[in-house]
C-alpha cells in the first residue's frame, strides 16, 4: 500500500510505537538493543494504554519528582514557576527513573498487588 507505515519489533506494543514514530510511508525495525533509544524520549501519552487516568496518575508521580529536583536560588525558582505554568511532557525515560515506591504511591497499593507495578 502506498503511504503505509510499519513497525517491526519483538513485541506488538513496540512495533506499534515504532510505526507511529515514523509516519508516513516508513518502515521501522526496532532491535532489542534499540528499545531504550526508542522509548526513553517518548512522551508517556504516546505509549498505548497511558493516555487516560493511568497515564495521568503516573505523570503526576513524575511531576512530583520534578518538584523535588528543583534546586535553590532565584534562577531555580523562576525555572520552577515556568515549568509549573507549562510543564514539558512526561517521558517514558522519566517514568523508568522513578523509584518503585513513587509508582506504588501514585497508583495505590491495589495496583501494585494486581501486577500493574513490578
């Protein structure tokens, strides 16, 4: 089909993300060693399943962590105020860097026991 995009990866979710990343009319192969390169900068909302309430909860945990890394001084306060007004999108890499306890807190203990957080 002219203008079609395709993603090839070791799982369906990665193939779907790869296909969407290079539209239109591009074929993308994601080897296992390239998974982090594809996902780390990806906005969380672009990952299937994280566009609704689950994504909002996880993004909230990242935004809380960003507040904690603010630093001190007038420049840090100005940067924090600007980021609070229009924060950059939360990335998959930022979620991966969160401590397990932050995800459990954001999603609640029931989500962790159900297997959403490992």
